[in-house]
C-alpha cells in the first residue's frame, strides 16, 4: 500500500468523502460487466447493475428466528452462479421511459392504502396514492409489468435482463450475512438501512400499535428515493424495505424439493413470490428470508421490482 504523507492527507480525505457521496449513477461510468462487485450499465440510461460473485448460502431461516413462518424452511444449501442485479429498485423515471417508448398500459386499478387498509381503487404507477418523483421506486407494479420491462430492456440492449430468482434475491440481500437482516438481528436498527414501517409512518398514516412498527425513525411515511439508506455488503440499496420486489419463482409452501442451484422454482404459476417488505411493513416481513405470495396480475401501492441480468 502506498504510504500516506502529511502533505497529501487532506486531499485523500476529500477524495474519499466525495466518492462516498457521489450519486449512484455517477459511480458506474463503464459499460459492460466486470469482476464481482463491479458496477456497470449496458446503456447510458440503463439501470446500474452490480456483479454478484458466485457462492453458496443457507437459504431460509432457522426456527428460532423472530417472525419466521413455515414457508421459510427448511434451511437448505443453495449454490449460486455469478450474475448481476440492480444496485437499486427500478425507479419511476426509468419505468416512465419504458412506457413512453412502448406505450405500455400499466393498468388503471391498484390496491391503495386508505387509512390502515389497502383498497382496490383507481390508480396505477403514475398515481399510487401518495406523492413521488422520478427518483423513487416505481410502485403499483404487478409481476407482468415487471416482466414486460425486463423484456423491453433485453431487446434494447441485446442482453438477458430478467427478474431475479428467489434464491438469487435472498443471496443478494444477505450479502454473505446469516442474521435475520443484513444489518443484524435487531429490527429497531432498520432506519439506518431501510425505509420501513417506523415511527414516521405510525404518526403519519397508519396509527399502528408499537409492536407493528420498527422502533426508530427513517423520515419517510411512503417510498423514499432509491439509495437513501446504507447499502449492504454487496453494495445494494433497499434490498429490504421501500417496496416489495417481485421474483421469477412460483410460490411453494416450503422449500422441500426446492432447487439447490439458484434457478427459479416453477409450479402452478397461480402465485409468485415477492421479497423484502416495504415502507408499510412490520419487522416480521422485513427480513432477508421474509417472503410472501401474490397473484401475478395484482398491483399494490407498495409493490415494485429490481432486475437481474445473466452474465455474460
């Protein structure tokens, strides 16, 4: 390592500080995949992707983990090949560009939060029932919408964009950790890392009892701009919280018979797996192993997505 002398120390400190606060997009100037951990974009307005190294992990959660449900087990080893995944969730601005280019119909009904209940009302990604700008994650997105965006981006770039498999998603979210969350087991430390149901949401929109929210303040009642909180060890933002994220997999009631090679587990296709929890969700859902099931045509005001990309 090069020796740091007194005369150049301020310059080095400034350089490090500026790099840490550089906008996410500015950190990905090169195009095309590189080594594990590197970022890239396949076009100037494409989402920033992070190369995730191959490896293995224990998928699911132990029976002793708070919030665990029966569909979170049994724990099983999964081997994952190198792939790339979005540094952030797909933003409203990125989805708007897709709609403008393709004239895609994003629907006119969405389950929108009214008081403490979600109700099916007139709405879509343009109007999820709360204010957003182009830096927020797109919401009111169903599985079919997410697939359509991935197919469009694949045509545009000539690369294979897709939804992550459920195994790839959990491997990415954990970032080599084994605790309930990538910051540890304590849900009340969430507000440094994720936009979740917290004291802000409790005071602003839900009036939920204390046991249903994280005992911290993240400053956002609904979605936050992507990348507003600390990244995990893979350099990924908002893997937990902000919006639920669709995966490629069909839902199964447990992991008995699940693939061990990181591939998608298909089934009757009636329900798909969503991951990560959202701005509305309590600690039991905001876990690396937390999962839920939804029909692929359903849109909720806290549903979004991020993309994966096959390497090469």
